[in-house]
C-alpha cells in the first residue's frame, strides 16, 4: 500500500512524514522545501505477530508494510505547471490513496502560502487542481474513445462514463459525487486512474495545546464538515508532537502518550484509518521459521489470498487450512484447535477474514 502525503506548502507534510517514517525529510519554513518526493517504508503495528512468534518460537517476524510518499507542496495553477505542479501531479498518480495534510493551527512564525488560515479553502485549492488536471486527461481520452466506439460497440459504456465525468469536472463537481448507473460503470471510472477519484484521508494538523484540550477547534470542525459531504475520514494529529514521539524508545513512547492522554500514536491511528479507507485486512501465516502478516482486500477468496505469497500458491491451490487468531491463542496450539474442531479446511470459495491464521496446501 502506497500513501501520498499532500497539501499546500508549509502545512506540516514533511514534519508528519518524518514523524511517521524517521525518513529525515527536510522541513523548513518556506514553500517547496520538498522538491523530489521522499519515500519511507513503515511497518504496520500488529501485536498478534508477537504473540504468534512466542507461541511458535519463531526465528523471524515480518509485519505488513505501508509506503509513505512525501510529495511537493501544491499551489494554485499547478495543473498548468505553476510551482512544482507537474511533478506533484505525476507523483500522486502513483499512490493508492491520498493523506491530505490540512493546517488547523495558527503560528505567526510559520508563513502560510495564502497569508491566512482557512483549511476548507486549502482543501478546495488542491481538489480544484486535481480536477483541472483530470479534465485534460478525460477530454483527450473521450475524443479518442469516441472515434474508436464508432467501430467497436464495446467501448460505448466507457464513452458514457467519460461523458458523465467530463460534465461534472466542467461544472466544478468532483467525480466522486457522480452517480454511476451500475458496478460496471464504477469499475470503468476507477480504471481511468483519475487523481480526483483517489480515496482521501484528511490529517488535520493542530498545535499541541489543541491536541491536549481534546483535539478540536474551529478549523478541525470545518474540515470534518467538508469531509462529511464525501464520506471521507478525518483524523486529528499534531505533527510536531508525533515527531517528538518518534525519537523515543517504545516504553518511553507509551509513557509519553499516556501523559498526553492518548491511547495510541498518530501513526497507529493513520494506519487503521488507511486500512479502513482502502478496505484492507491482514491474514497471518505462522511457523518456526517465520510469522508474517499479509495485506489483502476485504472479500478476497482463498486462491487469490494464496497468490499474495506466490503465484504458484494461487495456480496450484488445493485448500487453505484456517483457524482464527483468537481461537488459536485461546486454545494454545494447532493441535488443540484441531481437537476442538475449530481448525478448518477451506476451498476456493472461502472468503478470508482479518486475523485468519492460514496454512496453504498447493501443488504445481
């Protein structure tokens, strides 16, 4: 999973990136501090792996990972090449979802590119540039596909979808608000890889005083109201505090979080929100050699889940031997799970659930 951290200049993108990844991205008080994208890979916290590791006396624990990309700040006119617009937009195309950092704090020592704090306006600036860039893409593709559809009737549905999206973009309406006729049209729309159709998670960046007083202010409320119109997720974070937490040892980190009245770090909350946003779950494999988490989409069937490990597993799939994590840990061993009748043999139609502990049987 690749998440792109975006936002206007000086909203805290690189500070948040550093706190999440320890990537050492440059963070400074001037626009376009980030030119080329910084990339960091972060382990997905999963305490279940530690428990299984002890149970199996495993030699290696391998968590799932998320890749964060710190993308250059955007300004008005980016779709026409202003600032670092072209680079910005090309990097967004490569991510699965957008983490949109929005400034929700006041600080006269940190300049705002528009010289005012207005998070909704900031959001709309970026969304508009994404839509304008998409309009160019859609118009080119519609012109090409319309000609091809004259001799290939199978392209008629794509022409319909492109027409709906172009109309919305011309009216300044996000394609995410377009009503598609059925799942086939929705699939076509998603296949266009439009910037403004990517899932969005808003990170409302507040100062520490706001965080300690409950994490809400007039700015975060405005972001929640805006995001609610599209069903988007919002989570409040203090990038500077997260950066301080990131430098602590695990025990110190937990103590610091408790002092702040927080149950988990911003990274943990962001990962949970990202999984929910993209409809992802993790299944687990366990043994003496390795305990590992594998990320798949909700609704994935057994052969495709097996293919996450290796294509041979999917191609030669026979069955999946499955027990839930909770049942395995409660009973203490696979042998006990088998005796209790909760260790199951599942076929090709089995739909995986989060926390399934699996052994695949295959033959190629």
